C-alpha cells in the first residue's frame, strides 16, 4: 500500500502538463542555453532554476489537495495506512522528479561548461536542500486551504514576489536598501545567497553554509507546521 501511495502521488504530480514541463522538460532546455550559465545574459541560469524548482514543487504538491477535494484521503485512511505514512510517501514522490533534474543539471554542467567538481557538488547540495524546502513549504501552504483554486492563486503571488525579492531574477543591488533583506523570509533568498557565494569564491565558505543551514531550518519548520494540520 505504501508504494502504491508513492506511485500514484508521483503520477498525479506529473499528470498536469505544466508540472511535466517544469519538472522534466524546462530544466533540460535551460541547461542547454549556454549564455545563461556563462554570464553573457542579464538573466542567470542559476536563478531561473530556483524559479523552476519552486514552481515545480508546488504543482507536484497539488496532489494532497486533490485527495482532500475528491475524498480520496478519507478512503485511504480507512485502509491500514497512517497519516504519517501517507504524508511521507507523498512528500517523497514530490521530491523525486525535482531531485532528478538537479542531478542531471550538475552532471551536464561538468560536461558542457567545465564546472569544477566543487562547484558541481556545491550546486547539487544547494539545489537539493532548496528542493526539500520548496516541497515542505508547498505542503504547509496547501494545509491552509481546502480549495485548490484558492491555494494556487495565492501561492502564485508568493512565488512571484519571492523569486523577485530573493535576487533569483534581478540582482538585489538593484533594489532599494530597505527591500534588499525582505526576501530573507523565503528559502529562495538563502538558496541564491549560497549559490552566489559559491560561484564567486569557488569554495565552500561561511556564506554558503549559512544559506544551507537557513534552508534546512525552513524545511523543518514547514514540515512541523504542516504535520500538525489536519488533512481530513
């Protein structure tokens, strides 16, 4: 039963066309656009990947809301399956395609752009931790709503402002000083902080580990909050 929950959660998450694009097709297309990764364009491939992961995590996590709206979760709970196991299998299913794309991009970066092993491993760790933070944030957010439409419309605004204020699309130096630290309430800010420090210095430094630690703490907080909310 547990693998069945995982299997169906994965299929439901990738059934949405936009989810399939963000989690499977867009990352491959992104890593092949050389100017985005070599500094030849104003936009950065590193920041755009943050946006893809965040959006992809939310679309994958819509499965829990679908189960609530359709009443499927009630039927699942009637079987010998605990709520903890149901949530664990769903969260794992949401992370699988995101983790796969992070792995693929790290490998292609080594092959196509001669990334150092330190940079590739550092990016892999950073994006993986950000993936966990994105999935747990999406899960916690969905626990606030019973309607998929309400959750989607409000979260879309959160992602838009969060990506902008984190420096993923526009460098924070272009914002007024008062706004440069507002993005710190989002895991994306700390992900970009870790990535930028790693890219600039080429080594695992204090700023990098601070960013990683902040995203881990966000993940724990989101998971604890979401785990205490009733899904039925």
